[in-house]
C-alpha cells in the first residue's frame, strides 16, 4: 500500500475535499454499514456530505481510473450479518481516504491525521485474479496528494509533516497537540 499522511483542521480538510471534486473525483461515503450494496456518492461537497464526514471521516475516491463498479462485501456473521461495506481490495479501484481533523480526545484538542492511499494490488471482479495498481490509479493518487499539498505547509514537529495553516496555528499556540504515534512516514 502507498499512502500520504497530513494534518489539518476539519474545515481545512473539507476545502481539500472540494478540490478533489473539482478535479473530477467522486466521494463515496461510508457513514455506516449498508442494507444494500450501494454507497452514497457525491460529485461535490454538500451540507449532507459535510455532516456525514463529521460523523464518519473515512471515505473513498473514484474517478476515471475506476474501471469497474464499486465492490461490496456482505458480512457473514456477528450483529451486522447481512449488511454491506465497501470492499477496498476489489477492483474499481478506489483511493482510500481518512479526513484529517481536529477533535477533543481525552479532554485535549488533538490534530488527527488524514491519509490518502491506494492498494498495491486489487482483485479483478471479472476473473478473480489479483492485479497491480495501474498507472491511472497512481496518477489519481499523485493528483489527490498534490491537492492536499496545495493547502498545507511543511512543519518540523517530531519529523517533517504536511499541515494546514489553521492546524499549524493551533499547534504552535499550544491549543492543540499531535500525538507522536500519529506521525508516520508516507510511503
């Protein structure tokens, strides 16, 4: 898996998501498990999408690089048996995303990392074979990372990180913190 991590406030991340959509990417939200193999798709940032991302900051991006319909996995057991979730390993393919955000954790305002990633291989739904990520997937990833970098600055805190300007002000003023365990080197 290749990934890129960054830090930002929720509002800064929403601005980045607007940039993803302007770049002709579609946001697939997964606010919960689904009763049907279908996820809400957004071609732009609406109040509805913002509300969903506030509750469930994990989402997927699809676009021209997505060759097959979104894959779903039906849960076989447990309390959610019979419900569906998006399968990030089945060819679409999709980019996986986690929205960077600011949130109170254990009484402290924390800057929580965001991530954009793609899988090294995806299962082709037509022949059930594993295939390497295509050049189109890598290009879409690079464009999404470029969009994030446009909104961020590089700051050295326990190593260099990309961070949104508002998040950096919170960090520098001592009003927010970043846990060392949340800083991972992008691959």
